[in-house]
């Protein structure tokens, strides 16, 4: 649940979007 909340926050921030993409790459 916590992860989902953070992801939503990053998605809202266009600049944070880059960070989210990096996290996804790490997970993948």
C-alpha cells in the first residue's frame, strides 16, 4: 500500500516522473 501511495505521488509530479521511471527500471 505504501509503495502504491508513493507511486501515485511521483506520477502527479512531472519532474518526479523521471524518478519513478528509474525505480521501475531497477525493479525490472
